[in-house]
């Protein structure tokens, strides 16, 4: 099974300069591939008892016991998932994968069979362990929503009704025919699904304009062990909460979201691009705060810290124009480090930032054109034993500089104590009038104990973020990884959330572990 990001046939163009820079900083000394990025799995046992149970509700061709299929559905795409695949240990492989229709999901959940743990699966792009089996039941079944792939467009009301299994490109292709857009463009756009976006409350790169997925939804349908639930499809309501209010971010714990109704918008026909360099990340944050306070909202504004800026410039394609550009930036910045801000908008006035050195449109255009290619660099790092991981949060403007600095310090302290070399990068994207998300990417190299080191670094960073007033996550959800902090983070809201779970899933057969 090909285990890395994207299709095996697409490698993405990865800069040699960048790879060498990373190796030079954290190792390994020798440029050696230790893993081909493929995982093999022996023929796994097939349980007749489970087959019989599933056949009570699901047609035989929609049930898979294929070993590779089962492995693919047992791991997400976070650092820990890749370490398990690289080292060939630690994955709890599911016992079956099913591809049911809405009716078949209803039937399966209504059985409330205590022997089965059911894990909804969209595109498997979770980076927080959202599709990992808890191993608490006799059998683990991955419920793939691929069959829920219809879309109906209602251009009069600017609404779509869409199946949860639809991936980003299909939704946008259909909307394009009407000059419309949903506006949700996560970096995982090509592989993640509508159901996954809702279950994790995802945020696309254009969230400044269109919001997170929760802002796009006007209703959902959900199948749960206690029945089928659905919202009334109206643009506004003031009667307690809607189902969509609790389905968003529920990570499959309350039920399987099978379809959703979402608002759509006229697609901009023209975009303007600008980039700026700030002396420091903190200066850039202040410029963003001013921009949003004054009511200007770029479609995309993404500010990289000094380390991410350095790596982005190194990672740019080796061409005459990009080399000239790099020399120009070095000259304008007097060869000092800086923080680059990429701004894109359909309105020119939204991308005029104060206090930065203007870099023209080239870096923003480049970033926009390459916006789905970044994960390919991680493929190359993983093949060399370098672990890449992300943690993201959000906070009020005044807290951002503290969280930024203290998280970087915590990372340095922890890697130092573990005796490994690492790099941590940060950017601000997804801004609001009240604050912004901060997205940390970190890399480290280790020959052994990679999983243990990663868990230690993750938990030190998470704890620090929570103490300093950040959110437990901004758009990656909770999964099995962040769930250990949920109780501490939510306070007595944690008990309320558990009560809601008990209502929908009293037998706790859906993704047990997350709310325990
Ligand atoms: C390279 C990369 C880039 C990414 N970029 C972004 C980004 O820009 N923005 C962002 O928000 N996220 C991003 N992510 C994270 C991930 O893509 C999102 O969390 C996404 O929403 C997951 O969708 P999925 O369909 O892959 O869900 P899965 O990974 O299959 O599942 C995620 C969780 O949702 C549950 N679930 C899935 N479908 C349903 C359903 N129909 N009903 C109930 N529960 C369900 C699963 O049980 C699991 O708990 C990125 C991930 C990667 C690997």
C-alpha cells in the first residue's frame, strides 16, 4: 500500500535546497532513504461471525475484508500514523471496511451490536488520530462514506444538498457550472470529504471570506443508533439549537452525518495578489490586527514567521525569476530575517497592509498556484526518517505573541531534553476580528523512539497552549490524540457533551475513546 500523501504517481516538485537545509540543521548527515513510503500487510484473518453480522444490513459487494483496504482505513495522516507505518508496528487494523448506502447505515447502527466498534471514515486525512480504532470491542469496522456522493444544486436559493462522502473537487466542479462556490478549500481539498469537514469543523484557506464549515451549513442529516435526525432547512432559526450545531466537530461520536445543506456564493472572477515582508512575526500580527479591526478582510492572509519564511524562500522553484526575487528580498531586508505575508483577495483595497515592505504580487501568486503541493515535502522527509507534525490553535490578538514565543521555547526545551534536533515553524492564517489561528509545524530527526518523542513534544506544546489561553484546536479536530486534553479544556462542558453522546449512542459503539 502506498502510504504517503497524494498518489504514488505524483511526487510533487521538492526543492533539493530545502531538503539539504533541513538535513543540515537536524540530520541525518547522510542523504539516505530508510523507507520507500510503502507498507505491506500480511493476509489478515476474516471473521465469519463479523461477516454474518454485517450481511444483515449491508450488501456483500459493499463489505471488504481486503488486508490493504483494512490497513488504509486504520491510519490517518498525522506524524504518529506515519511513524507506525514506517516502523511497521502499533496499528490496530480494522476487521472490515464497509461502503454502505444511507439505508444500510441506518440498519447497521440500529442493531446496536456490542461486539462492534464503528468508525466513520471520509477521506482518512485526519491528523489527530480521528479514525484510529480504540480496540475496545471484539471487532472494529470502518464505515467509508464513499457511496454518499450525490449533489443537488439549488441556484435560486443559493443552497446545495450534498452527500457526506463527496470530496472537494467534485463539489466545486459542479458549482462552477453555475458560477458558484462553496468556498471551503482546505489543503487536503482533493482527498477530504464533506462529512469529514463537518465532523472536524474544518477551515479552508479562504475562511476569512466564507467562514469555517460550520458557517456554511444550514442543516444536516445524521444516522445514529437511536434514530435518524435532520434539521429543517431554513436560513435562520431561533429555537434552541440545531442538529448541525452539535454535529459540527462531533468526530463521528454522535452518529454518521450522511448529508448536509450548505450556502453557496458567487465565485469571484478576478483575484488580486500582494505580498509584504515584516521585520518580525509580531509586527506582522499587529498589521493583521489593524487590517481586521478596520473592517478589511482579505480572502486569504497568511503570515509566516521568520523560520517558515526562510524555508518558503528556500523551497521556491529554482528559476531565474525566483532567484532574482530572493536577491531582491535579501537586499530590501538588508539580509536580515523577516516574516512574509501573503494576501489574496477579490477586492484590491483588502490587500493593502501598513508597516511592511511591499514585495509585489509574485510570492502570493506562487503560493496560491502551489497551495495544494506543500505536503509533498513531508513525503521526502519521512522517507529519510524525519518526522513532520502540525499543531494548531486560535487565540485573541493580545495572546498570540505570547503563545507564539512560548510554544517555540517549549519545543526547543523539549527536543533538547530528549536529545534530538528539531525545527519549529509557525504561521497565522484564518483571521477574525477578535484574533487568529496559529499553525505550528515541527520537524525532528531520530533513529529510534520516534513515536515516544513525538507524543512527548505534542503533549508539552498542547499543555502550554492551553495554559496560555489558546484553543485545543482550531480546525484539525480532536481525534484520539487531543482527546486526552478535552476534559481539562472543556471543564463541566465535557460532562454535557458526554450526556449528548449518551443520548445518540447509549451503547458507545461509535468511535469509543474520544469522549471517555
Ligand atoms: C496534508 C493535510 C492538509 C490538511 N489541511 C487542512 C486544512 O487546510 N484545513 C482543515 O480544516 N484540515 C486540514 N487537514 C486535516 C483534515 O484534512 C481535516 O480534518 C478533514 O476535515 C478530514 O476530512 P476527512 O474526510 O479526511 O475525514 P476523516 O479523516 O476520514 O475523518 C475525520 C474524523 O471525522 C469523522 N467522520 C468522517 N466522516 C464522517 C461522517 N460522515 N459522519 C460522522 N463522522 C465522520 C471520522 O470518524 C474522524 O473522527 C489536513 C490534513 C492533511 C493530511
